């Protein structure tokens, strides 16, 4: 297992760094927030990302992909975190695209994967129904109908749900809430009769939706994978997304840490830079160690995604470790950044607050630190 990027991945990182610094700096995210952009991202920017081949990276060449592997997404998400860049890369490519690749029928793959790669269509994954992530706590029902399946229930916090052309919906087709058996994935197109989509406000101003299904009817061919057995493919796709989020958290935290160190070196109090005070040096040193540990965990998680020799349990364990450690490090860095900047740290004019808000949301997305600490322990 390699804990460093190879030459190809370093080139991807360099390209992403230059591109995002020029086209999507933090100021661009601030502008999207202030303008209340309905999609939460810039469609033109997403189009340029597609042209660079980012949406094609994890997919086979048969569908128009580059077949670079999921690990090659890591350098991109790290740079996305550094610039707070918003795009549907996570929701449409990493999550929905992975699920179609893992469990979709040949017809579903042929219809959707080339369109996702080309940026012509976007899909979103609809899982959670409560305030905390839990793929087993599903009550939305999908009942068999003479013409297919009929869905009734609600989904919360659907990432990029306002910009989706369709949804991969986790529904209960058998069993009760909390049971692993009886979960199925169904592909529901936007605009289906009985489906209502409403915005769900998040503190990072990103695109998120609440979905309401009132007897939504889909055909039998909408089933993705086996009925009642969606969990293995779902967890694999989620782990890819979790590790990518961990890379984003790492990039955001390292940038915020560097910004804070610069402030400690330049802010003068009592006729000396405040960074010369031992108490602040100790706190900064602790953050440095946390970030080093997080980077090792994230690199291990990324490497595991493409390691065919690794069993599913070990891969899941490393994915949770990455999300857990990156979440802890980013949380501590963002808290200390506010404290070390003093009063200005809580002002909107300073970018520290934008990083803190994105870190809070990304840390909670698809399992917070408590969730992944418990999952890691259960998998050891």
C-alpha cells in the first residue's frame, strides 16, 4: 500500500491546484453564497471540470472513462477542500456513478454512465431520513405494484438534490427499520409524478434538498441491483465518497492551518509576534501532529479503494479511519483557527468562517466522527 501519490496523481494535483486557484478561489464560493445561487455551484465551472476529465477518472474506458481508479480522485478533492470549490463531483460521479457501476444493469449503465461522465446528466443519492447518518434507519417504503414499484416517504439532506436529473433512492422493500436485509435501490427521475423537491438550508450554503415521495410509481427496470440486497454495493459506494470527503477535509484543514500560522507570525501583541508565545506554539504543534496523522489515514483509505487484494471489511475499516481522523483534525484546526485569530476570527469578512462552516458540514456528511469511530471499532 502506497501512502504517497504517484507521478500521475501528482500531475492531477498540480493541474487541480492551478485550475481551482484561477477559476474557483474562496472568493468565488463567497460570491455564490451572497448571490444565493440556486444550484449551489457554478454550472460553467462544472463544465470545465468535465472537460478536464475529472468526471471520467474512476470509470472504465467502455463508458468513456479514463480508468484511473478511485485513488486518483484524492488529489482533486484535496484541492477542492483547499479552495472550498463546490461541484457535483462527489454526488453525481463518486456516489451515484459508483453505485451504477457496481450494481446497475447493463441498460442502466449504458443510459446513465456516459451522460454522467460527459456532464450532460446529474444524479444524486437519497439515503438519510433523520438528522444523523444511518443507512439502516430506513422507513421509506417501496411496495411492489403491477407496473413496478410505488414509493412513499421522505429523504433529508440529499446532496446536490436541487440540481439532479434523477435520484438513486434507498428504500425498504422488506423488513423493518434498522435491519440490513430488505433495503433496495431504485432510480427515480426528477419530475416524476408524486415527487416533490424542496431546498434544505445548510450552513455552508451548498446545494441540498429534501425529497417527498407520495406514491411515486417507477417501472420494474428502475431497480438497481438485487431487491432487498442493496447494502453491500451501497456501503462500497459510500466508502468511496467518505474517503473523498476525508481528502477534502484534509485539504481544507491544512489550508486553514497554514493561514493561522501566518497570522501567528505577523500579529504583534506585547511587542512580539503572538506566535512566539509558548502556549500558542504548543497548540499549533498539536494541530500539526493531528494533520500528519490524518494525512496518513486518508492516504491509506485512498489506496484501499483500488486494492483488489483487500477484503471488503478491511477496506471499510480504512475508509472509516480516514473519515474519522480527517474529521477530528479538521474540527480541531477550525476551532483553533477561530480562537487564535481572536475577535476577527468570528467575522464574515475573514475566510476562516467559510472554512469552518464547510468543515462542519463535510464532517457530518455520510457519518460524523462518532459514527466512524464506532464503525471502525466494530470492524476491527
